[in-house]
């Protein structure tokens, strides 16, 4: 079960279908089934109900390993073979250990020495400055989106961008900043935007292995998984192999810049990211030259507005011949709406499917009443086919937001609909100490003295309040709470009363969720609610 908590498996094998690591959340996402629900404590269940509950849990766990023709087990077996590790280690360890297994095995097969950490540190550090706080080097290129609605948008994706770069540019711990004077003095071997250079004398072991896996997936298994001349079982098997290789490939670049990785070499990660930015920038420039408008770009994908098939084929052929990377059509949107935040957009595919990226209304911890309103808005947007439809949809969206705000102010929304549902990562008793006491009503209706906790996340405050009235909570449990005007500013749903709800906090939550969409629709949240919009400094001091 721990395999599902592996971020690479979650993202690349299961396409981020689940966002919480509880058995219930994963089963709902992958099996469309869930655990048996009950009120109170599990120790109070009758023996028959307890047996049914445990049997259901066991059945769900087994089905996670057998669903979709034993997908998970086949995936793990393939990774075992690639990573040269036993199944138990693959299921327990992170992807960095899988890649370590691949590289260590190849070192030993060749009779090569595995370098010490101190030897790798002699390669130097990153020569670029990270834009994101706590990162050690600058990441991928993100192009600012052109706000508003855009019809007929084609998304092209660099197939396995970073693995392709590692292969084509010979990136490995022993080839980056090599000791050869001829390599260092050759301008062609220098990485753009950095002080690094690449060896031209020898082939790097990382480049060789990752490049080989990349070629196997792109040129062989990926095509076989879609070959209609093969049986369904054969296509599915090749699909599993392709997915397993994809999981490893997409993590190969990242582990080089992670200190936990035994072959950690920051210049390799820095050089890979720099070449990635250069690849994206050069492709954008080529698009402009042949008349394609790029309206957004995010690391390894570009959004092209209304391009012809001929132009898309032309840019793909250029990328393959000049840059050594494959550019493929990933999605075709009927229209896309961009907010003013990076990595936040909404797209509607040709069949009406709504694709949401980064918008908080999609997050699992968003209060249900906000999430329902959010998806009602998505349903309206999915029916838009023209500019006129879009204007009509905007008015319907305006009505939904105003009605929900009124219901909130009038306290007509049930507490369950106001709840934030957040998973705790460790037992509540491992967080902080009480700074005072207050009185609360317990589950049996009696007044109970509870602690006041400051400096803790809100879901932990709520969890501690539940523990103090006898609730047993452990890591992985979901805590449901509402924001209140009480001392702690939060209460578990079962302890809160409607009159304690802090309605302003929920108005703020609505604004945080919908403002991302509304900015693309040329709306302002406060203006929709009849509240004054804050003036900018330009409005205050300059005449327009």
C-alpha cells in the first residue's frame, strides 16, 4: 500500500487521480469504491459489523493490487527488473533508490568505481540562481499566459524532454565539468546561461542508461501499446512497461539535484534545466518565425493558438532535426481560459471535458459548498462553443457566486458543507503544547475543558480538540473542521455551532478560489458582491 504514497507512482503511473494517501481516497479514485462508514469509535462496533468492516478493508487492499489486470503488480515487477532490486524494496523505497539500483548495477557490471560524495562535490555547485525559494538552481521556463479566452488551442509537448536532453547532450556526473582542457576551451561544449561544460571525449554512464531507456519507451514500447494489430492483453502489457519506464525517466533528472541521492551532482541538474530552458525558448522563437502564436508555456509544453496542421508538423520536424527532441500534440482544446497566475488555467476539450490545472476549486480540502459551486461553473463553461455562449455563461456564473455568498452571509449553509477536510501526517500529540484552556461541548452533550493551541496548523488545532473529548486520531486520518470566531479560530464540525462560523473567512476562501477564474472572465470578486474594489497606487496618484 505504501507504493501509492510514492509521488512518482502517484503522478506518472496513475496521473494524479488521487491527492490523499488514505485507503478510502485511493480506492474512490482508482476503484470507484470506498470503505464502510460508521459513527463513533471503531471499538464500539458490534463484532459482526467489525468483521464486515475489516473484510471490506482487506478486499479493497487486495483489489488495489489486482485491478486493471494486475496493473500495480505488473508495474512493480517491471521496475524490479529495470532497477535491479527485489519487489519488497521497490514497494518501500522512493524512486531515487530505484535509479541508484540501475546505476550501481551498471558500474559493477563494467568494473567501474562508484564515486564518493566528496569526489562528486569537486564538480562544483549550480551556476544559476533559483527563482523558487528553497530550490538550489533555476528550473524550467514558464511563459506568462495571455489572459482571457482563446479558441482552438493546440498543446504540443516535448516527449520526455529532460531524458532526451540527458541523452543528446551527454549529461552525467563524470561528463559535466570534466578535467579535459580541450572540452573546457571548446565554446560548443558550454551550457547556455551557466559556467558548465560537457565532455566530448567519453560517453557518460547516466546519458547512456537514461538515453537507452528513453529510446526503448519512445521508439518501441509506446508504439506497441497503441498497435491495434496486437491483442488487448499484449497492448496492455506493453502499456505497463511504457508506464514503468516513464516513472523512472521523469525522476531521473530530479534525483541528480536531490541531496538524498547517492550520486547527487548539482551541476548535472543545473545543466539539464538550462538546456531545457534553451530548448523551449528556441522553439518559441521558431514558432514566431513561421507565424504560430504561443499563448502559454510551461517547462515541456507549449500552447499554440489556432495553428494549422501543416505548421504543427513543420515545428515538430524542426525540433527533431535541430534540437534532437520529439514534439508531439498532447491535447486539442475547444477553448482555454487563462488566469493571471502561472500554472493555473482551464481548458475545454472538443468533447466538452473540462480540464482544470492548478485551480484551488479542484483541491480535495476545499469546503464542499465552494467545490460544488466551482464544478457548477465548470459545467456551464463546458457548454460554451462561441463568443456569444461565453458572454451568456459569464452571467450565469455571476449568479451562482452571488447566491452562494448570500447563503453564506445568512448562515443557510450546513456545517458539513463548510468543512475543510485535511489529512494529518502524524499523531496530534506530536504537535505543540496547549497555551491555555477553554470550554467546549463533548459528543455526549457535556461541557468539557479543552486546550487553546497557538502557532499550529488549523487542522491540527481541530484534531487536538477532538483528542481532548476522547477521539482516537492517528497519522493518515482526515480531520473535518470549520473556521470559527472562537479563540482557536477553528472547531471540529461535530463541536461547532452555526452561529460560531466565521463567515468572512469563508468569503475570503470563496475569493481565493474563484478569483483565479474570474480574472480570466474579466470579473472582480468583490465587485460581484457589491463591495468596493481597492484602488491601485496608479489610481490614487495619477490621472488617467
